[in-house]
C-alpha cells in the first residue's frame, strides 16, 4: 500500500515562502510513477492557486484545504470558503475535524461538512487530549469521533483518518511506536466492525503530532501506519523533503 505524507502549513505562508520552498522541493524531491507514496500540501486557502502552480509534477503530489466553512441554516457567511469554491480550486483533499478547529464545531456541523465533500477526499482527524490520555479514555474518545464520520458515510467515500493526539501536536512529544500501532489497528478494526463492506486495505490511517525528520522513518515503518500528517516540520522545505524522500 502507498504511504501518504501530508504537510499542514496551518496559517503560515507568503508568496516569497512558496517560491523559495518549491524551488528547493522541486529540485530535490524523489518521486516517480512507481513511487509508492503520495505527497499532499495543505496551504492556507489564499495560497492554493500559487501552490497548485508551483507543484512541479502533479503525479503523486497533490494539494488540499485545511477546512471548509458551512452555515447550518444556509445563510451567508462573511469570510467563508465553501466546498464548491474549494472544489473549484481543484482541491483533491480537505482536512475535517482538526483539533485546532474542532473546539468551535458541533458534531452536526462536522457531519454536514462530510456530506458536502463529493469531489474532495476527506482527511478526518481524531485524537485524545492529555486528560483523556491520563484517564485511559483514548479509544473511547477516538471511537466517538469516528462515529461522526461513520454516521455520514456515503458510497465510494475514501476513508482517510489522521490520528493526532492533541497533546502531541506541536509539543515535541509522541506516543511510543507500539502505542501508535495499536491505536491505528483499533481504528481500522472499529471502522470495519461498523461498516462491514469496507476492507482493511481501503482504510488509510495517518499519524500526526510532532513528526520530524528524526522520527518520521520509524513512524512510517510502523505496522498499521499508512502515512504521516506533518505540521511544524513541513514548513522547512529541506526537512519536509527529507521526510518525503524516505525509502520504504
Ligand atoms: C498538526 O497540527 O496537524 C500537526 C501534526 O502539527 P505538528 O506536526 O507541528 O505537531
């Protein structure tokens, strides 16, 4: 199965940053038709167009948006980016339910967002916070978040989960490799149990939270890990390119 390596740039970007970033990345990335990997960039919406123009070879390198906006009652929303607009920008992917945006979202809005994504593949984020971790509530929390996705499942939807423990994001801490592996396995088993038509190979589970050039190789080689979602380290072209060039 291919590995997915995704860069979440959050609210960091400029035209100059993109130009410098891709002049390094495009010159050093090792990817071809046979590579068993897919690289996905998630820039801020304002820079989607420039990123799409800057990506050298679209085969195996894609881009998407970090969220989408909806208004439950169908009224207007100043400053919002709708799924139709993001699909018009040819986004291949959308991140839904990142812990940095979840706080302001209700279960109902997450489900509505999922149902709006007919052309973009969803990367659905789940993960426990430090209190839930201390109280051994990790899987309980993750399963309740997975239910949001499962309840909105529609035919042919690709299932891509990012397991991002909230306490690991930007902290320099990560779970042990065996914890990551067990959690990913549990995520896959839970989805299959709830959606028996789905096969294990159809479920992609990425790990996210303090992935760096130093730990990426061992995380990517861990059982049940299908890729990584990288925040801070993806902002450094050299470091992210090294992560993308890891051989499996
Ligand atoms: C993230 O916020 O999605 C993330 C993985 O961040 P970091 O890699 O910086 O922990």
